[in-house]
C-alpha cells in the first residue's frame, strides 16, 4: 500500500470462542461470518489473563500479564492504570487519528492512554463520584422520564436473563455503534484513523433487545443453543445454601430453565452486536473506506455460562479463556493464498504487533506478542508452541490458576487449592473441546502430566517469584498473593 491503512479494532466483552456461526457456534453472526470469509479466523486464540482489566492491558500493550503487572482482577492486583506505549499511543505518534468508543475500563476513567478522544460506556461503573459516562448522560437525555439503565433489576455479574426494558435504539450496543459511526462521519479525512469500537456486551447483564432475546430463546428451546457442559470432575462447584442462592453467584448448579434463559440472553446480545457491526460495515462501504481498512475482531475473554457449574470468567477453561479472533487485511494486502483459518496458538498480546506490522509502524521494544501476518500469509516460520495463561485469586483462592495450551491439549495448575483438592488438570481438547474429562487423574496419562508440569515450571522459573523451586511447581495456599514487580508502574495516580 502507498498510504497507511485505517484500522478498526472491534472488541466485545466476555464473548466465547464457540459463539460465531461461521465456526458452527450457537449465536447468529451473519456480519461477522461475512468478515471472516474475507479474512482469517484464528481457531486457537486465547486470553492469557481472562478478566476485563488484565486482558485489556495485554491487548493494548502487547505485553504478557507479568509485564503489565496486572495478573487479574481481585486481591492485590492494580487497576488498569499507568499504561505507556499503548497501541493508540504508538499509532498516534505515527500520524493516526485515534478514537475509542465504549468500554475502556481505564483508571482514572477519563484517562486516554494514547487516544485523542474516548466516548465511554462503563456499564454503570463509577470509580469517582463525579464521573458520568457518555452513554449514561445520553441515556438520561433520551430515555422516558424516570427510566434508568438498571431498571430491569439484573446485576452486571448475574446469571439471570431477561429482555431489555428499553427500546433497541436505547440499548448500549446500539449507542456504541452509533458513536463509532459518528466518528467515521466527522473524522479528519487527511489522516488515517484508528478506531477502537468496544462493546460492553455480551458481558452480563444478559439483557438483549426484546427481538433478539425472544428469537434466541426460541432457538434455545429448539436445541440450537447447547446446554451447559458439565465435566465428570465439576461436582466441587456444585455448591448449595446461600452461595448457590446468590443472584450473582460465580458457581453453583442452576436449573435447566435458568441456564437456557441465560444462554438465550447471551446469544441475543451477540446477535444484536452482530447487527450493529453490520451498521458499521455499511458505513465503511458507503464512505469508500472499506478497502483501505484493516479490521480486527476479538474479545477480551469468554463466559462460562454454566459450564461445569461456573459463571463469568477468570478460569483456564475454554468457555473463559478461548476467544474469537478475526483479522481482515486491507484489500491491497490480501492475496488469494491468504489462510482463511489458522490453528497456531495465538493470544491477545499478538493484536498490537499485528496492527503495527500491517500499518508499517515499528513496534515498541519489550513487547511479548508477535505479528500474526506471517500466519495469514501461510509462511513457514517458527511459532510459539504454547500459550501461557494465568489469573490471580479473584472470587476464591481455589480458582487462582496457571495454564498452558497448544490448542490441542491443555494443562491447568491450581497453586492455591487446599491439600486434598485437585491441584492440576489435563484435557485433550481435540477429543473433548468442552473439557468434560480430566485426564490428570488417569494413570495412563501420568507421563503427559509430568511433561506439561515441567514445561510450566520452565516458563515460570525466570520470574523468581516463589512459584518454582528446584525446577518444581510450589503450592501457594499458605503464601501471600502473587504480585508482579511491574505492578508498581500500574498504580492509579492519587
């Protein structure tokens, strides 16, 4: 290309890998399927720290969690603050107009971290009592009198589902697309643009517009949306009493009807987002920007949706850590030989170097991700064998984890599980993609477990963090929370 391409980075919040219909998934995603047909689908894409702030830190900096200093959300972990060398910052220095719409999850919430401007929907999160998100201000101007965003009564981390209580044009996903279109209509035409369109859904509350909820509830009742997968090892999450009764419970057995409604609501949110992506794509075509624009679609992490009696994210399991990733090159850079699918293990850290590579901009020193452009080109290059992921204690010490996967196998280690509880798991993802069968408890896989355990120890040993001693993984259940030395650089300013 003789001129730098535009960049549209579409990010959804909490979208599972198995939701795209072009991959046989359970949500109607016609517009994303169209995008995938002209681009490359990465079938083994993972979130290395599968919760919002940690994942977005890696996405925007190209650094591993240990390098960002954010090992998850929860005990001892800093907020998404103090970011330097971000993707919008680097592109801005290269002459791009940079604009962010939707959920950023920054601290402070009005920080820009390289964006020329952000227009925010923070899903009712308020870190400073003076903060009002742009979506909230807009909603209060346009909604009927005395109608508020949360009037449907479903919390932002609940497993409950119902249709939105407001018309579709007032839904946050519609607003996010509208504000992105507004930027495309008013941008500086003399400069290439970087637009990050960041939808705050399908993260709960599972509250799609009525049409999308009703349609997907019918699909769920017809068996077109699968039931939750429950492993033969998952009984430890089949809790009872007050913990199970919590409408925001992170684990516990739910009724078939409750799970079906949750999955219908979740699929409806994705269906609605797909419609809004269709609006964006139409504007790109109408303004003759489509051929000159690199488009990347990705999610920060997934959602368990009742798999193994678990909800939300932060887990090593596929529902939480495995994400969709689509890359469509500008027309001038596409070739007939470009791969339509790629199975190499990739991660969120690879998004930044990929965008910079396509744009002809040098990546900052010290990033951990790699450009996937050679994989799109089908080049015979050495690639990473595994993705390493982790998450610090969040809901409960027992779910702190480290994992490795090559897209074919997955090894999981729980450093804070109490003695007697499962310490590690091994899954054959090719034969068992929903991880119903833990092979670590089978004697015939003992050698495989030792091999994966050793690989994880080799990766963690250079940290000198107490996770590894004399080449062996060390349980952490009686030790302080794990904190990366880089955390000190990510603290929010006072």
